[in-house]
């Protein structure tokens, strides 16, 4: 980590007079009311207003010591996925997330390449006019470039800074709760897609980094990757089961549809429809 360490072991202010990431992380954590955090409901003892380091560790799926090392400014191999989960837990803005990544890794957050402003007008119009089904645009590395309002309601993670479909689906704890039959219906399919993409675009550094991060971060993904050799180009027409808070955690079956915009064939236009129609949704 770039922040300078003082003799007591905590990073002090940076050499140019700016605030250290330790001070910023503590300030960002202090402004979050733990009582409003859904992931902490039912936790005993019941959290008070103060969001603790232990709470953030629980929300990000790491040990308290690992998160404490980040907040203390210690040099560690913090993954992009972990830092994105911290940004989500602390409700960081896009600028704050950028500050976190630059301070810790010296790099910008993933998924800051193509933006909605870069998209052809026709593509964004089609996305915004799609009001019946969740829909989104992703790039070659599955970064979410844009999404419609219904997608954000079904899957709030798409609104997070640096949202990435494969990072969420394969590494985020909530994906294993919301995508039923996670290993067979989700992990095996997405890893097979990732294998195709990585071999089709060997010079794409973001794809290479995504493969490393997923395999380094999750034992189940490493096992599937080493044991399976299936390849899947896309998920068009694939049926899968979901259990989302948006639907009151009732099970639904959906199908994904994948289109390639003629103006931007490097992007995927994906929309999701219910298999059994909209009755009861």
C-alpha cells in the first residue's frame, strides 16, 4: 500500500499533505449506520449505530484481521474483488472507490473503460426503452457498461462501482444464495464462458487478470476449472433459477437472451425473461 507508515504502525498523512487511506477508511466506515445494513440483520449481539471492522469483514467475506490490515495501511495482496466489496460495504461513491483503488493498488477500479457516454445513441435508447424485462450491456470482460432500471431493481449489484458479472456470480457470497444450483447452473457455465473468452483474446490483460483473480480467490472455481474442460461461448437461451429479494425470495425460473449490437459488436446486450410468464411476479 502506498501510504507511509508511522513508527506506531499506522499510516500517517501522505507525503504530499493528503489524507492517508487509513483516515479515509475510518471516516467512511464511521458514516455508515450499522442498523441500516441488511447483511447485519439478525446478527447477535445486535449492532448499534457504529459500523465496526468486524462488521465490514463479515460483509466482505474475509477475516477481521484481513480487513484490519487494509484499514491499517499494511501491504497485502488485496484483490480487486475484495476492494470492490469494501466499496460496496462502505457505500463509497465512484470518486471514493477510485481513491481507494489508487491508494491501495495504484490502479483504477476495473470496468472503467467503456462508459455509458461512449455508447451509440441507438443502443442506449433500446436499453432504456426496455421496461418489461431486466436488461444490461457488458463488455468483453463482463464489466457492466449500462443497465436499465429493472435490472438495478432485480440485481442491485449492477449499480455498484466497477460491477462485473463474473466477479459477482463467482466470488460474491450473495450470488450463491440468489442463483440456485450455483455450481452446476452458474459456476460451470460461467467458467466455461471465461475459458472461451480467455483463449479467444489471449492479449486482453483484463481477461487474464479476471481468470487469475477468480481462480486465486475461490477453491470451488479452481476445482471446476481443473476438472472440467467444457467451453461455452454465450448464455443465450440458458434457463436458470433465481431467488431474489425483489421477488420476496420466491423461486423463479428465467431465460437469458444475448444480442450483439451491430454498432458495438464488442458488447453484449442481455435481457432476462421469466420462463413461466409474469404471473405472480
